[in-house]
C-alpha cells in the first residue's frame, strides 16, 4: 500500500510541532512542512503533490493548511480545492494555529453544558466573545452565529478591527455578529452584564474576567476560557473545570484543559479521517465542530 503522506503548508516561518506530532500519531507515515507559503503558491504545490502519485494513491495524500490567519487559511483551502483534478483528488484540511479545532471544541463544550445543566440551546443565546480578533475567537463567533446564537465580538483595542471582522463574516458566511468596544475594564464588564455566555479567547496570560465581574453578571450562565497560561482568562475557573459553579449566581465555568481534551480528540480524529477515507475530504471549522459535538 502507498504510504500516507501529509504535506503541511504554513504562512509562518515555522510549522507547528504540535500539528506535526498530531498528524504522525494519527496515522500518517510522513509529514512534510512547507513554510512562508503564499496564497499564489498553493495550487502549484498541491498539484505537484497530486500529480506525483498514481490515482490509486491519491487518497493516501493529504494537504494541511496552517499559519495564524483563519481567513487566509480558508482562502488557501478554497484555492486548493479548485486546483484539484479527477481522478487525482487528494484530501484537504485547514486548522490554522489549531483555531478551527479549538473553537469547535469550545463551542461544543458550551453547547453540551448549556443543554444538560441549563436546559437551553445555543440558538437564541446571547454570546459575547472576548479576544475576537484572534483566530480562535473569530472561528468561535462564526460557529456560534451559524448555530443561531446572538453573537457579539469584542475588540480589546476598540471598534475598528472587530467592525471590519463583522462585515467580513457577513459577506463570507452570511451571518450577522455585532462588534463591541472592549478597550476598558468598564466596557468588558458592561458587555458581560448584557450576555448569557462569555467565550474568552484572549492571548495567553491575560485575565479577561475577574471574580468581581462574574459576581456582577447576574444573568451569566457559562464562561469558557481557552487560556491555560496564568493568570487564566476567567478568574476562579480551573483548567479542568467542566461545568463547575464559579459565581454565587450559578454561572458555570469551562476551563482550558477541559476544552483542550476535546480539541485534541477533534484534531486527531480529523487527521485519521484524512488518512483512512475512501473519498477525498475537504475539512474546515464546520467539520471540526461536528466531530467535537460527538466527542463531548
């Protein structure tokens, strides 16, 4: 049988060792990194990998899109898909900076906790996302909005970037999310008071919500945090917490390692699907969320 080969394309200087390890542990025989890749280089690279093997080995060839830009990764995925030709089609998977699988895991964990412990659904829930200009926050917003949630994305540096993002999401995914200013602690708390679910996807080592913020938010149902580096994004929410009460009003916390366990299983599972599928796959954050839902 032909070896399972994964070509890993990143827009950054280095390919993530995390993703390389995950791919090999999931069943690929070889994982070859390509760095500083630009959008216009995607099709030539994909076709080079595609045409170098017989059609019978096409399904043993995979292309992975990394980097740190969710929109660019989706553009690369789309370009690669358009560059495929029968019967040489290979499988494609985008997960820039692990954001698609992390976001899918976070929203899936929130959805299950909300349903089981609060008897509510994502649809119609008021969600505020801190750190929304990052890749995990961006993807979480799209996933939640596609599920019918009322989503607000918060910019720590003001409205400009999140306003641009909201318009981009509307055009690309036909969803409406609201931009909000989170440049001060007062703005952060005011937004928390007006929402039921808080997703914290700020950069590592930044506390977004304090215990005082949580106590002030009487309508808060769930706060989820993907930051595993102290200080944690949500004060009082432990790394392994998975639906633990974190305020006197009964708000529940979901910690970074609880989400991380689902993220790990999701990324590994999608790599395994690529390595074993009997048809070409094209995987993005939607597939990550669908698998994460099965794993929680």
